[in-house]
């Protein structure tokens, strides 16, 4: 289905961790968590998880997969930034 070392695989992997982070903070923790007072925390956790994944990819010579993860992370943060600025 996907090659092990491809940009497409990196884009998919880069989207999984932010999606999991969003589900956890939006539906499971909702307003029960102390850190939910800070609206950017779920996004920063998602980016941190993607950076760990990026480090893993680059350490294991999966450069194209790492590029895909990096592209998704930058696009994700750009979208979050634009929506947060637009809401204010």
C-alpha cells in the first residue's frame, strides 16, 4: 500500500498523532484537564509528538518519510495559526 520510505507515508504518519491528540483532548479530557485552560497545549503536544516521529525517521535513514512528517507538521501549524488568528 505505502512504501516504507516515501513522502506519502510521512504525510499519513504525520497526520495520525495530531488526530489522536485532538481526539484525546476534545472528546476524552474535554474540560476535565487542568491544561485545557491553555488553548494551544493540545496543538503543541501534537507538534511535539510529530517531532519525536521526525527524529525517529531521520535516525533510521527514512529521509523521505521524515520530509512528509515535517511537511504535515508545518501545514498543521499554519492551519492552526490561521484559525486561531481568525477566531480572535
